C-alpha cells in the first residue's frame, strides 16, 4: 500500500479513536497545507489593506520594524500551536485542544469560551478580508480621476460599497462550495501569482519612482507618528497591520481532517507557512517604504487605503498604478476563498459537538459537493453579511472587523497554550511529534504575553482624537459575541453541552 494511503488510514483511525467519524476528504499534502497557510494570510494583500495603521502609527520605521517584531512574536504563537496540534489534530483545532487539556471539572466551559472565540475570529477575519477587498477595489478605481482631479468612485454611497462587498462575499463562497476538489490547485496558483505580482510591483515602483526615492536611513529610522498618541503607544497601535496580516495562521488547524498525516503535516505547515509569510512581507514592505509620499497626506486619506495613492505617486500615471493593483485584488479574492474554507470547517466542528444553535443542521456535510460542510459555510456567509450592515451606521466598521478578528483569534490561540503550560506543565507535549523542548516553553510564554497586550491594544482607536468615523468598534463586536455565547450557555449549554464525544468528556457533564 502506498504511503499516502497508509497515512490516510492511520489519520482516520486516530480520529475514530477520539470519537469522531471521518467525513471530510483527505486530499492535501504537506506543501498544499503550507500553501493554504500562505493564502490565509496573503501577506502582500493583507499589508496593503491595513497600511493605514502603520502609517498613522509612525510611518516607515513603524512599518518595517513593527513587521519584524510581530513576525517574531507570531512565530512563537505558531510554534506553540504546532506543538499542541501535533497531539490533537482535529477540525476542532484549538477548541478541541482546550477541551482535551483542561481539567475535567472545567473543560466544558473552557472549551465553550475557546470555541466561540475561535469561530467568531474565523468569521470576522473572513468578513474583514472580503470587506477590505471591496474598499480596496473602490480606492483602486479612484486612481482614475475626472478633469477636476476627483476619483471616479469618490461619490459612492454606503449601499454601493455594500453591494460590492456582497458580490465579493458570494464569489468567495461559491468557489469553495462548488470547487472543493480544485482548491489545492488554486492555492498553488496563488503562490506563483504572488511571486510574479510582487516582483512586478517591486521592480516597477523602484525603477520608475516618479517622486524619487528615500534614503535607507529614512526607510529604517524615520518615525513620524500621525495618530496623536504618545510615541510608544502610537508604535504599538501601528502593529495592527502586521498582526492582522498574520493572525489567520492558526485557522489552518481546522483543516486537520482534510490532511493525510495531520499530526506531522499541519504543525510543519503552521511554522513553515508563517516563516514564508514573514519573508514575503519584508520583501513587499521595504520597496514601498522607499517610495512613500508625504506621511501626513497618507494618514488623512478619507478612504483609509494608502496603497493605491502610493502606487500612483510612484508610477506617475493611473493606468500603471491600476495594473500594479490587479495582482493584489486577485490575491484578495483568493485569500477570501481560503478564509471561507477554513471558517466553514471551524463552524462545522463546533456544531458537530452541539455547541451552536441549529447544530443538527450545521454539522451535516454535502456528499454531492465532495463532502464539504455546506450548511456551516452558509451560516458563516449570513453572519458576515449581517455584520457588514454596520457599515451603513459608520464607515469605520472595517476597523471593527479587522481588529476584532485579531482579538478573537489571539484569544482562542492562547487557550490551549495556557492550559498546556500553566495547568499541564507541558506534559502532553513531551512525546509529541513536534516537541520544541525549552524553545517551546519560551514560545508559550511569548504567546501568552502577546495575548495580554493584543486584546486591549486592538480595542483602541487608531487616532487619539476620536470621531464617529475614527472610533474603533472592535470592543463592541467582541463583547457582543461573548454575550450571545454566554446566553446560549445559560439557556442550553450548561444542561446539554457535553463537549467532544470522548469518554473523558462525558465524565465532565454536570460536574462543574
């Protein structure tokens, strides 16, 4: 029997031992999982849509050094997740890991909190990606101006922006719904598309550089905060750009049941994909820093999207700028597809254990569409479209979507790491296939410290002078999701939710 088939049989047997019936198609190799980690972040695109944060935070130095700092921190988070995932590789991801590692008396409520944070993070990050693509497309069209110098979409109303977001969301759901068996090819294409696109961007803006080029000293040392906050805090606010671009890394744990050897392949992919993304981000940001226009102008753009004006200033013409933006726009769609795919698996895994309303419907898979969790995918889409309506009340809604997604995912990643380190003393990691030893201990500490900083940090508004348009509503969405989960636990979960179907899990019912 060939090794891939043997790996699949072994993975299915291990899953059955945990109490689950294998239902999803195991069709991904190690490299294909690495590629998916890469497109979940889609670093050049993610950095482009959130560049306002580092521009306002301090400009060039904030952009470069903030990226390096957060990349190192997220590498520690990735390594911590990789260790735990090598022990418990299921589609429940961090949710299942938290349950399995927690003391019997508290495991149901611990898993409940982690699970809701994880699916909320998956859904809101997917929403942020698709909404960002809509805003980025609109601002990309604005590189073309009329005779008065006004962008052709500057008079767009909120409903027009929402309709574009609606169209992008539908496309990003239709592709994984009807083309699951071809997604690995799309992810492989995304790697080469990114390489070609970013190379074209770098060469063009550096060679043409219509407004000239900054010195290396400017690129690596110029720190000019525009946020109004004290310098140190302003630098921290600017870290959201990097945190957002890399926060989706852990979402890959939801794909464990579609990988042939998840205990080995997924941990390698988490760390390897993060490393690849870190290098790609640095290669993308440094050339842009060399051709930045006036920082105060970029920080005060009404659109909050500085990359299209940066490309227009660098190329000196609208058509050239738009051509350079096309690779990023297509990468945004591919990123949306990847996020939808991972988010649907997290919702399905949580529903499989009866943790969300309507679980009987959302835990079903569709055999006619290559065994995908179609109903769970549709639930995620409906929630995203409903949350998108916030834009009609405030055009600052995107800040809430991006910030709260990072907060939810960061919290969910910390849950199994905290239990493993603080309560289990890393006993479960000792004999796993991805044990980093003392380095793993260091990574765990960094992961938990980052969580304590990131959640309050990314609740703060980007600019000190707060208006309706600059207010950060991430904390409102964050609290709202937890109120819903707490109410559902009180109404139904306490009496009925048993957690994953393990013998130990059943012992925990009604003991807390």
